[in-house]
C-alpha cells in the first residue's frame, strides 16, 4: 500500500531527504508531496553567492530532470504550509488545500535574524538568504556607492563579498572585536581583519548598529554605530545570524527547543511519532545546526526510519568550516576555542605572509582537538579528519601545505574524510579496492565525497595514490612530467627539438601522445613553421598535412572566415574551388565553409587557389584557435549595443594560429540576447551598455558547460589585455587535451584563483603573459602560405613517394544529394603472423 | 623476391614515414631514429583507409611502433602486430638501403 509523505520546505535538506528516499524505496511504498514556499525548486544555497558571480538559477538548481518526471513526487512551489492538524493528520496550505499525510517532515530552514534597530524595515534594507533576495540586491546596487553589511560572521562576509563583487564600497559592521568570532580566535581574527581590509573593504569591529536613517523619500541613506560613527549608505544588508523557522509549532502543539526550532530526539522525531524535523529548523536534543552537512545526516536518519531500514540516530555534527572569500582562506575545525579542560594552544603566525595557524592539543600534547587557519588553509583537508586522534607527526609538520604534512595512510579507517557528505576513509578505500573508481571523478560519483565544498579533494587524490592507483601527471611512458612541467622545462632550457628533449629529460623515443604535445609547446614558444625539419614527424596527421583526415583517408579544407563575415566574391571562389575539385561542401557549426574529400596530393593546388584569393588557414586541424563566432551586432541589428562583428574579427585575427593544449573557440554577442552563443565558448564576450563582459571556460561537446563571468563592463583595450593573459596562462599551465573548462575546474581555487591571476595579477606574471601574446601576434604567418613557398614541404604532399601522380586506389566515392560521399569500405581480412614467420 | 626502389634515403627523414605504391594497396616505409628501416602495409585494417604511413613513429617499451592516424591503434613496426589488439596485424615487407636509395622486397 502506498503511504503519503508530506515534506514542508523544498530547501537543501528537504530535497536531499526526498532524493535519498526515492533512490532507496524500490517498492515505491511512499508517495511524496513537497511544499515549497519559494518560487524556485531546491537550489544550492551554500553556493548562493555565485549567483552574483556568473552562475544562473539553473546552474544552482539541485533538481534533476528525473525528479521532475518522477510520478511519485509532487512538487508544489509558491505554496507554504499554513497549519498542521495532528489529530486528523493533515496539512493546510497557504492556498487553502488540505493534504492528508501518513508521515510529515518539517524542513523549513531558517530566517535571517534582523535586529530590531530603528529603521530596520526601511526600503533599502535587505537580508541574504534566497535567490529572490539576491535579485533585489543586484537590482538596487550601484557601483562605487556605499553599502553596509551588518554582521561580520561567515554569512556576513559572504554578503560583503557580494556587495564588493557588485562594485559597491563595502562596510562590514561587527559587534565582536574581530570578524568571524564564532570560528576564529583573537589572533586569527586580527590577521583576518587585516587581510579583508587590504582588499578595500572597510571593517568596523567592536561596533553595534544603532539607527538606520532615511532620506526624504523614506529610503535608507545612513547608519549610525554605537561608537558614534555615521556611515552614509545606499543599502543595508543584515547578516547577523539566523533563527529557525518554527512558526508552525505553537498552533500544532509541537514543542520547541530553548533557543527555538522544532524540538526532536536523536532520531529527529518530534513528540508526535508521525512528525519529524530536519535541517536548520530542527533542534536536535535542543541544539540547532546552521550548516548543511548535519542536515544531510538528519535526512539520512529519517529516511532509514521511513523505509524501516534501521534505527539510525543522528550522530552529532562536525561544525568545521572552510571558506575562501575574496581570495582569503579561513578554516576552523574541532575545538577551535580550546574549550576542553587543559587544552594547549600552539600558534604559528607569519605577519609578513599574512598567515595564522593555531592547533589546539590535549593537555599531554598528543591528541589534536581542533584548530584555526587564516590566510592559508592548505592543511585543512589533512587536519580535520585527525581531530580527536593522536598526532601522527609534530605540529609544525602538520601545518605544511596540503599533502606535504600528513600522509592519509596515518588516518584510521573510520576517520571522516569528507565532512560535507559524511564519507569515511574506509568508504573511499573500499570503493578504490573494489575497482569501482580509479580517479577523483569516479570517487565523487560512487561516494559523493568531494561534491560539496571540495576541500577534501586533495585527500581523495592522496588515497588513490596510496592505494596504488596512479593519478600520475606523467604524460606517457616517455616523460614523467606533465604538459605544464614540460612547458617550463622547454621555456627555461631553450631546447628546440624533440630529440634533445627526450634524451635529456625523458626516455625512449616518444610516441603519439608526447610528440604532438611537444610540437605544440614548441609552436607556442614561437618556433618558425610547424613542418620545419624534425617537427613534421611530431605532428598528428592533421597538423602534418594542415587538414583534417576523414574516414577514407581524404582531407577537408577549411579556410578562415573571421567572425563569419564573407564577401560574395570570396564565397564564389569557394564555390569554384569546390566545383573544380569535386569536393563535398557544407556550412559548419562554426560559421564557415568546409570542403571535404580532397586527396593529399590535391591539397597544395587547392590551397594555392584559395591563398591567391586572399584566404588563409582556418586551423580546423590544429589544437589552436578555431573560430570567433559573432552575431551581426549594432551595424544591422535593432537591439545591438556594441559592434560585435568588428570585435570578433579583431579577436580572431589576434589569436589565430595560437597553439594550445586543446582547441580554443570564442564568441562575441552584441547584446544580452546572446545570438552568438558566446557563453558556450572557451571565451565569450557579450556587449553591455558600458562595454563588454568577458566570460571564460564554456564548452559544448561531450561535457557542456556555460562560461562564467571573469570581468564586467570592460573597454576594448582592457578586454584584449585580459584575454591575452587568460589564453597565455592556459597555454602554459593546462594539461594535454584539457579544454579551458576542465582546466579552470582543476585549478585550486577555480575561477576565483583565475580571476586573481588574470585580473588582479596576483602572481606578478601579467606583463610576461601579455608580451608573449604580443610576440605571437607579431610573428604570425599563414601556415599554408609557408608550405606553398617551400618545395621541400610541398614534396611531402603525395599519396605515394614512388608515384607522385597516382591517386590512392583505396579512395572511392559514391554520390548522394548531388555531391560525393565516401564509398562504403569492405574491411580487409586482418593478417595474423607470428614472430617466427616474420624473422624467417 | 624482387626489390623495388621507393625513394632516396634523403627523402625519408628519421622518425618519419612515406607510402609507396607497391602490390595492390601500397606499403608504408619508416625510418626510425637509429636509421632502422621498416616496411608494413599502408592500409589501416580497422578503417580500410590507406593512411598508416602518416602515423606517428615512436616506441612502446622499446618496441618500435607506428600509431595509425585514423583511430590511434598502435602497431609494432617489426612484426606488424597491433599492440592494442594482438589478433590484428599489418603485413610486413623486407626493406633495405641500396646505393643511397631505400628499397622494399616483394615476392
Ligand atoms: C565541421 C564541424 C561540424 C559541422 O559540419 O558543423 C566539426 C567537425 C569535427 N569536429 Fe567538431 N565540428 C564542428 C563544430 C563543433 C562545435 C560547434 C562550434 O564550434 O560552434 C562543437 C561544440 C563546441 C565546443 O567545441 O565546445 C564541436 C565539438 C567537437 C568535439 C568535442 C570537444 C569537447 O570539448 O568535448 C570534438 C572532439 C575533440 O576535439 O576532441 C570535435 C571534433 C571534430 C572533428 C575534428 C573530428 C575529427 O577528428 O575528425 C570533425 C572534423 C572536422 C573536419 O574534418 O573539418 N568537435 N565541434 C564543425 C566545424 C566548425 C568550424 O568551422 O571549425
Ligand atoms: C549565503 C549562504 C552561505 C552559506 N554557506 C554555507 C557553507 O559554506 N557551508 C554550510 O554548511 N552551510 C552554508 N550555509 C547554510 C546552508 O545553506 C543551510 O544550512 C542549508 O540550506 C539548510 O538547509 P534546510 O533545508 O534546512 O533549509 P533551507 O535550505 O533554508 O530550506 C528551507 C526551505 O523551506 C521553505 N519554507 C520555510 N517555511 C515554509 C513553509 N511553512 N511552507 C513551505 N516552505 C517553507 C523556505 O522558503 C526554504 O526554501 C549558507 C547559507 C547561506 C544563506
Ligand atoms: S558531432 Fe561527431 S560526427 Fe558530427 S562533426 Fe562533430 S565529431 Fe563529427
Ligand atoms: S568536505 Fe566538503 S566536499 Fe568533501
């Protein structure tokens, strides 16, 4: 018989509960009705701030397609629960519907606490909890105008970061003498205050907000603090803590915890055996938890009870946190405040570097109780699982950067490696040993470890290595180095040939993995022509013949058509060439024309005609810039706000021929309607009224991903400078065949880190990257012209060396829709021979 | 067996291959770094296309190899065997330097 479960609240925890229940309820014993007060289905509230930083509501959604089509789940959005009738087991919704339930789970989360200071409800005062809140904040934020955040805790700093991202002059008011008082101790707080101050935020510690003043129209225009300071401001964002949303409790006769929240036992059950509470609204044995991980454990506990799978109890929670705001690392874990009797504190502060680390140890200095890290939280991933365990090495050792300090081997099996998803070391090694996963991506799928905050990923890598699964960066059997390392070697030594490189830094003779990589690096570092001397033999066949090989051994011809703009004369030339050589002709997805079916000996003649008509190589064959797709822009389009075509042509001509770890595609749209699909490209440029927004890391193909905003409202020169840096940084540091999207994901610190390097020049390499790009642009020559003028290179374009005029007899065509197509092949019977036969 | 001239030795640089019109479908002739010479069939048995000579020359555990440019199957230059799928092999031919030329023998 099917029973009905009503879930009140479709937030992070409510959704996790339903997802887990549906994945385990094989017999379909529960029908689920979920009431969500918000307009959006469950989304990643932890990642909420990224909504102001390029992510869309769709990116943040936690809901899969299957969820929407699941016949056993009914999701009612914009609908709140207004009352619970426990006797009749019904819930009345805000739109008056009455729903019967067999089990009821309350997952209503929290509301932001707004201190009742005068003026707290004026227009211009906001909270920071939902997508809707952020929409309003974004709409009302004016760059360079002041904004005040009330509260300097974890959430307050997120809100401050948001106002800063929106370009506002940001003030943070915190009652305690330091930022993040709950997580960070006094010493760490000082370092943090300074680091945040250095970034241009104004921190007001030790001050309370007294009054919020209105201007004549009744909108916020200033705030006075308890120390008498008056701050002019356009906006106030309250982020001074949260309160559980337990307003359904009283009328329903459900008990509340002392500090609010639905009071539940360690099975998350209220006094009514048919009603549970999970997530931030639950006071488990009187205590509320404001993080998502404990909420997930509660959801797990309740699922097991609903499905009669066991009698799991909420195991308590790890309140460790790590965050990276404006590029500043902060982490706190375990007993960060040394509240345990006799606890010892060991502090390492480096004022010059702006780092602070404190470890809290047991009275005999043998057991790690907790700690605080500010400025550099690299050791967090290894330290957190060691809490309440004997120290495997000296405290100094432990604070070395991630992985350097502790080996994961020293961790006991039951240590929790991923605290967000409560995954133990044994869970992970079990999956590795059963060969269900051989890389981090596999571990994420099998165990969920690493899928939330990501701070445990270095540990996952260590565990893989320790279990003998190599996550080696070695390029192939001939080089132990990664592509990025080889790039550095070649750059530093000035080596110009593969043979010298493999002799000095590798072993053996090379293969189809390392040779093209080295060829690409040599090309990026400015070697003359990719077919010069020894280089030719390093290239994949596509690069060797400057054309893409097709299934029957013929090649395609793709001339560059910058931004897709082409004169009728040039179009006619393409048509004439295609007709003369009988080539199959197709418009590509990249706004240009592809001519297919050319035999290798025809390529030079075809290209001679094209080059004479003013065409050049389109690099369709290379790991290089492909196309910069463009919409039509202001010249013609009624909506355009900038000249996208001119911009796209400029970009395509600047970066053409740039050799990279993988192909690079770009797009330019003349307004936010985005007809050029720029956000699906490695870099995308979208016009705004003020200039251009630059997006990076988009991808179509196998793993589609939208590009994310790197910088906004740029003028033309600044835009080019940022793209120069972005591309050169990618060329130098990415792995073989790693598109920009995967590369950004692999960077520690992701987009934030990329932004600090590219926009803020945190590594001090911007000038070097720019001049490398200038050099590339200056030295660019068309590769096809280079071949046509060189008899030796030309001599390689033959099907047979001993019969240069003879076409390859294995190439045959049939006809379809008036054009050629490769004839179906009969595969030759494979020859099998033994070694003896060969040597005989 | 009859020897057929393919090209001058100078036209075949080290770690490189050329195709020769010999027999029905052609042979792929390679010169490796130590001036070793190898000749195998030019038709990739997995696709039926005459492209083996355009593959990248290298070694796997010391065994001289060529990787087919079509779908990257790696073949031993010595035995013609596909190292990724040992039930498949390319034919192999005798090959030699002769008076500044490279020659392939056919029976
Ligand atoms: C011709 C074209 C299809 C068409 O008829 O429209 C095409 C054809 C090929 N694509 Fe593509 N892709 C073409 C647009 C695209 C697009 C759309 C676009 O660029 O706007 C995509 C998705 C966008 C993207 O790249 O993010 C696309 C994603 C791929 C991928 C998957 C890349 C990925 O990151 O997952 C591959 C495989 C690869 O590169 O490893 C690929 C590889 C190929 C290859 C090179 C396969 C091969 O090795 O033979 C095809 C041969 C092209 C040739 O012989 O000229 N093609 N390919 C398009 C040429 C555009 C151009 O003018 O240069
Ligand atoms: C900016 C920000 C950053 C954060 N960062 C982190 C972090 O780094 N790490 C971390 O662990 N946690 C973080 N959190 C906290 C985390 O988001 C919460 O712990 C988590 O969302 C709690 O999930 P929940 O389901 O209990 O509540 P919520 O996700 O808030 O969901 C509750 C839902 O119930 C709805 N609701 C309430 N009452 C009713 C009703 N009567 N009827 C119908 N629906 C109702 C609400 O509208 C809401 O949609 C952050 C929170 C914010 C706002
Ligand atoms: S989608 Fe596949 S088949 Fe089509 S062009 Fe791209 S690679 Fe070739
Ligand atoms: S600890 Fe956050 S994802 Fe693993």
